[in-house]
C-alpha cells in the first residue's frame, strides 16, 4: 500500500509538474514578446530621430550657404558712375576717361556738344587746371533703366587758367543737376544743368544776379 501510495504520489507529482510547464512556456513567450515590442518601438523612434536630425542639418546647411543675389543694374550703374567721377574730379585721374568707363562715342551736351572720349577728357581738364582745393560732391543720385539723375556740388579756388579765363583767386561753389544715359555699364551721354550766370558772378566776371 505504501508502495502504491508512493507510486501514486510520484505520478501525482509528475502530473503536477507537467501541468505547470505549459504555463511557464506561455509566460516565457509572453515575457519574450513584452521585451521585443519596446525594442521595435525604440528602433522606430531612433529612425525617426535620425531622419529629423538629417533634415535639420540640411536646412541649416542651405541657410548658411552663400546665396548669389542678382545684381540690380541700376545700383551697379550708380556705383560705377559715382566712383568714376569721384576719382576724376576729386583725385584728378583724367586717365579714367577711357573705353572701360565711357563709350567711344560718349556725348557731353555743352555749347557746343563734346563727342568722344578724348574730347571729353580735354574738356574736363580745364576744371582740374583752373581750380585748386576742388571738392566735387554728389548729393543725391537715383535712376531707372539706363538713365541716372544726379544732384551735385562743385567747389574750388580759381587759381589757374579756366577755359582761357586767367586766375581770379575767387572761391566758387555751384550746385547743378546732370542727366545721364548709361550703355552696357558705361557712361554714354550727359547733360549738365546749373546757373552759369551765378558761376560767372562768383568768379567776379560779371555782377551777381539781381544787382
């Protein structure tokens, strides 16, 4: 009886053990799945984060890379024009009357008109020879298309021969306006407007207006 009981007990333990194993297997499988699901989520979020970082890097690179802005032709003409005349009048660089800055058939509307680079250079040489302490100031300049308008002031002391006029020692300061036509980035045509009577009066060559 004892043996039988022992055998039954052994069988019972065997049965009990076998009945527990499936539940452990299910638990282990469940535990395995619980562990793997977060890994999949982590991988997904990691990929999303990498993609986001790459996008931000590309955007920052695009923003920091130099962009080539189109040059405004009017602004380019103004820059070239003002620099050229500043160098010619204020610094006496008559050699800037060349085919890099002026068209070969440039026209200066005076009385009579001056045509060509050589004639224009000879004309403005009278100002540089006739005056000292020259200050040429462009007060304002603006433009549209190939046209420019400048408001200027010329001042200096008449200490040399100016268009055959002997030195008077007089100091002059005259305002004027110039209409300009540019062509392919070069000065092609100019027409000056200023009070010539006031200019002559300041030189002492005629009475001041109104006197």
